[in-house]
C-alpha cells in the first residue's frame, strides 16, 4: 500500500482537527512509527547527490524549518526520504509563541496562515534533542539548524541572540540558517534593511571564523529572506551577501500579502501565508537573486511547492536545492519522491 494512498486515507481525519492539533498529533505518531520500523516501506527517492555550500546532499529535496521547531522529531522525519532536514527556528530562551489559535488551513488555496511566533523550548533543549537523535549520532545525513531571536529581545540587540544560538548549535550543524524574515516576531524583518543587515552579517561572519578555528570545521551559514521585498531591496540584500561572503540564501519565508486569499475563510487572519499563494512571489525573488548573485552564492528555493513541476520551476528560476513544508500538509510524504524524480532530470542551478 503506497504512502500516497495511506495519506489520502489519513488526511480527512487530520483536516477535521484544528491545524496545530493535527500537527502535534502527526509528529509524535511519525516518531513512534519510525521507531517501530513502520516507515521502512516508504519508497525513498533514488540517489541524486548535489554539492551545495560545500556539502554533499543525497538529493536536492529538503524539509523547511518550522515543522520541527525543537528538533524533537528528526529521526522520524529522516525516514521519509528527504535529502536534508532543517529544524528550528530556535531562540536562546524558551518562549511559548503567540496565543492560540495561531495556525489556519485554507484548503481552497492549498495554503496555511500561521502566526506561531517562534514557539520553542530554547536552544539548550534544542541542542540536547539534536544530540540525542540517531540521525546526528550516526551522521546519517545533512542537518540544517535554523536560529532566530526571542520576541522580547529589542531589535537593536537582535545580533546578540543570533550569536548565542550560533555558538551553541555550530558543533552539531551541517549548516546554520539565520532567520530574519518571519513576519510573526515584531520588527524582525527590519534586519533586512541595509545598515542592519550589514552589521548582522559582519558579526556572524566574524563568529563563524572563530568557531571554525575552535572546532576545526567550517559550517556554512545561509540567510533566510522574505518574499515581500522589491527589486531595490533584493539588490541590497544580494550585495550584502556577496560583500560578507555568505554561504547561501534561502528564498523565501512566508508572505504577509493576502491578495490570493482575501475572500476566503481565515484569509484575513494575521501571520505568514504559505503554500500555493507564495509560489510566484518566491520565484520572482529567486530569479532576481540569481541575476544579482550568479554562481557566487547558492539559492535554496522554498515556497508553494505542491508538485514535482513546482520543484523544477524553482530550480529553473535559479535554485540549487528546494525545501517543502505546506506541500507536505496537502500532499503527504509522496511529494518528496515526486519532487526528487522531477529534479533528477533538472541539474541544479
């Protein structure tokens, strides 16, 4: 029985639940199923290695951050066939996030709105979870660790939070993602401004070099940016990435635009909109970044991938790797193999 058929059976039950409740039910169930060997029958993508940021990825289809904020379900997620897994966003101190309800499905648009607000157990618990995973212990694959700032940290001191997290996650990461683009932490996107971004990247690169010397291992750093930026902002970000010799850029996070869903139930809820409505917004940013960056800095494409064709469009736009999140909710784990198959015929940008 294929995972596509099984997910088709499970989806009506999951969609009958509150979105966050379904999320909190599914991940522990996946962990238990993996521990019992029940996920071993899932057909995995064929090997299709890509070298990006100096890392060899078994295939170019990854899990986007946000699904497993605490790194508590890495081993279960690793059984689904991803070429890499990114977990987080984690902050220095534990925080509950925003009040519930804070996650809403919009099935007519294949979309989700969330205003989770970086709910997580803090970086020390996060690192303990990573260390405890078989995936990390056995060096089974590529693990990205995504870092952010606490909601109550003033924006002018945000760099301190990123440096605390970078210091703690560095020894355990294949790469580190710096999330400055969530719309659910007040003023966070301000860090995408020219002077703020320059200051942040300078401090991060300085810390990266120190940590590389300390641990005798260079861990790449990627920056995750928003889709709600214009051409001038894209050029500013690209120039900063080049100037500070960043290792990668992830395009994009969720959007604050509501044009595609304004007449739908939950369409006016605040938060970040993901899924199909962000697909072209993300592609526009990827194409513009590719024009500015060329081959100097690789792009990881994320946003609205619901089919293998969507994944190929991201690569055609200039992405070297892709990531999934909302598409998994609507399509199930079979989407991973479908995207990987589409990209085997599409060499990375």
